C-alpha cells in the first residue's frame, strides 16, 4: 500500500510538474521577449509542457491550464507571420481563453487571463492593420471587430472597427462603433462626429445625421468644421430660416464672436449659390430676373456678415476668402454678359467691361489678403486668378496659373 501511494504521489507530481514547467517557461519568455534568441526556446518549451498538461485528465480541466494554454498559444500566434499557420494557433488560444474565463470563478488566474486577452487583441489588431493597408476593408472590419470584442472599452478598437466598417460600406456597423466612441473620453471625438454624420447620410438616415451633427456642435461649439457641416446640411434640406434663426440668436448672445458672423455669411452665400441652377433652368424672363435679384441680395447680405467678421479680425482667412468670392460673383456675371453681346453693340460692351472692372476691383483687397494669409491654399489662389482674368492682366494670369498648377500636383 505504501508503495502504491508513493507511485500515485509521484505521478501527480509529474502531472503538476508539466503545468509548473509551462508556467515557468512562459514567465521566462515574457521576461526575455525582446531577445528572441532567449525567448523563442522558452515559449516552445512552454508549448510542449502545456500540451502534456492539457492531455492529462488530472490537469486537463484546471483553470490554470486553460489560462496558460491561451497565453502560450496566443504568443505563438502573435509571433507567427504566416496566416495559414498562425490562425490555428490563435483559434486554439481563443477557445482556451473562453474556457479559462468560465472556470476561473475565484479569479485566481485573473492576471494571466488578462494578459492572454491582450495578446489575442494585439494579434487581431495587427492582422486588421495589414488587411486595411491592403484595401481589404471587410476582412479588416472582422479582425478589428474581434479585437473590439476582446477589449470592448478600448477606444482604438472602436475607432479602427468603425473606420474599416465605413470603408467596407458597412454603415450600420460604422454607426454603432462611432456612436459608442463619442460617449467615451476619446480625444478625437470632434472628428468622429463628422464621420458619424457621414455614415448616417450614406445610410440614408438624414434624421439621425442631423441629430449627430447637432450633438457634435453642442459638445464642440467652437468647431468650425462641425458648425459648417450643420449649416450646409440644413441648407440642402431647405432649412435656411432655421439655420439663420439659430445663428442670429447666437450672435445676440455673443456679438463679439467673429465665427458666428462668418456662419451667417455662409448661410447667405450657400443660398445664393443654390440659386444658380434655378436661374439656368428658368424659361420665363420675369422668373429669371427675380431669381437673379434674390441671388444678388443673398450675396450682399453674405458680404455684410463677412465684413462684420473682418471688423473683429482682419486676418480671418475664411471671411476674406468668402467675401472676395461673393464680390467676384457680380463682377463675373457682368463680364460674361458683356462678352455675349454681338459685335454691333460695341458701346454697350465697353460699358459692361468697365462696370465689371470696377466690381472686380471691389473684390481685389480680400482676394489678395486671402492669398497673403494662406499662399498655398488652392481656393484662394484660384479666386485671385479669376480676378486677373477679369482684368485681362496676362502677366499675372500666367503667374497664378503656374502657382495653381503646382499646388494641384
């Protein structure tokens, strides 16, 4: 009997010894990970031991066995750069991790389980990055979503999953991830509201798109990009009055805010621009004339708002750019109308060109200022080029044509 008990004790020790060996080798691997010549033999030895422990009925179902197996196989998967061989390793690790979580009721292997989860998350993240960089957005979405499921509160996981879903045109998934991301303390939430709005629009959900952009403006009231997008969306939906009421109400509360005047100007500018196709389509001269008058009034009001913004900040680039643009509009129209006159209307032609020159000169200070403020901005350079074309200044036309071409390369 004593001999039999000794045999059982030795066998149990051997079984526990494989588990202990796996743990020791894994610990050494993690400590020497930056030195492959030392770490690789240890993780391979850990695999041999954990396989033996997993095959033995005495240790096969221990929480520590599953936790270690997840950690070891996960590490091997992360090291393996060949997908066909790393995937089976990953799948084994994922199954072991799931089982470890189920069995570890006392939390004795919490640290090891957390380490295993991080390893598996890193594997999926790296896999997703490669797929995304190769333009395989659907595969990238699946990988990043696996990464997110392992670390559901990780903001990078939400971001990458949403971004790859968006590029894969899986807009509901993009919306789900972006919506969660903006509720966190993620530092880039301002930009995410813009992406969330785009996802809603592409998913043909204008109601929630407006809601999202509105929420973004509320959280980031100084964000020019978000407020501009909100204005543009409302204008497309024919909600000019609502936008103006909102901006004018804000101006009443904050009359020294240059951006609010700029946004009011933007509303009028956009309304004026939107009239162009209506004017072209109008067949009745009276209707066409009324639309042209309305557009002129809108541009005039826009100019007044931009000028108020510039009174507060003469170096406000966007206000200079847009004021130059709205002042160019009547100059261009007058110039084009003069050039459409028949040859026998020479006097009218000369009068039209002279009038357009005066109008072009009204725009020039703002066009020049915009280029001075941002000399590499294509819109600013293009507007100034238009001025020189209207003035028939060949030298400056050639100069700014070249500058614009270089900027657009």
